[in-house]
């Protein structure tokens, strides 16, 4: 396989740093470009970071973006002009922004996932199966914990799991979205999907889906211990995307879950 010339945005961020580390140890990648939202004088891994512009991305084949929505759309605008592939791990998009990403994907290949972990994507798949299999007597809710630095809530992964519940019922997540709780010790079930987000310490990520009939509770959960899970998953996604045509893809496509 020919080496992929790679760009990583948000190179000073937690995921940016982890992506640099993982890409350096993967022989399938040639790290060419790093960017940040401000000029950085010092070199990182032998590369002087630039800004998100045409010059920064001209020599790359693919861009991995784990930043914030505003930055992601800067990247997509440039990627469309240069016909570059983009792997998006950014979360916190609005419904309108999700639709805009779909429009970009008609021009360039985009793989977007709220979580790049194999385990989490399997959990979403199992969540969908459980939701589809259980009767409407079962109510559901989603709980997640992340480190104190994470800004968005519910997490992108929690919303993925919520979508798994909704897809299992053949319904739209936004119509099933219930209340969004923050830092609550407990939270209720409802006829819609309620979410509770806890921020503490340096927790990498914990997610839990519960289904309750009032007589029994079914719990599906996942706990992450190492951020490399996400960077290695993003690199796997990048290798998969490199030969794909324009379109919007997910980790489910990469892992061939039906």
C-alpha cells in the first residue's frame, strides 16, 4: 500500500497529540501537515504547524480532524476545493450542521464518527439490535462520563447510541430526544430518550445504555482506558477511506456491520 500523506488538524489538542503519536508508529502514513487555529513558532514532530488554508493541505491525501465544528467547516471548505478526503472525529454538531456535512460529502469522501473505537461501534450495533428486539414497553436512557476538559454534552458517542436506539425503532433521533441532564447522580426514564453527562477527573470515556420495562433492566456498556483507541480507529478509517468515492461514511461501513 502506498503511504498516505496525512494532515492532522488541532495538533495541540489531546486527540491531535495522540494522532501524531499513533501516525508516527504506523508505516502506512507519512505525516506531512499539522495545523492549529493560531500560529505556532516551534516545530512538533519535526513539522512547523500552519493554519487551515490551501497551502497547508495542498500536498496531503487525507485530513483527520478532531477539533470543534467551526474549525471542521473551515477544513471541509478547503478540502472540497482541493478534492481531499476527510475523517471527522469532531463532535457537537447541530442538526443543520449535520446536513451541511452531507452536502460536502457529495463532492468529497468523508468519514464521520462520534467515536472511532471498535468497541463503541459494536456497542451501537448491539444497541440498535436490542432496541429493535424489545417491545415498546421498554423505556431507554443513555449515560456517559468523560474528563473534566470535555466541553460538549451529551458526548458525540452518547448521541450515536441514542441514534442506535432510534434506528432500532425506525424513528428519527431528533424526534425521540428527551431531556439532557448534566452532572446528575441519577436521572429518569421517559417515553423519549433521556441523556445524562458527567464530567470528572481524567476519565477517557464510559458509556451506558439502559432499557427498562419496570420489571427488568437490560444494560449495555463500554469503558475506554486509553485514548489510543480513538486515534488508531481514526487511522483505520483513513486507510479504508483512501480509495472510496465521494459520500458520507461511518465506522459501521469500515467494520462491515449490517
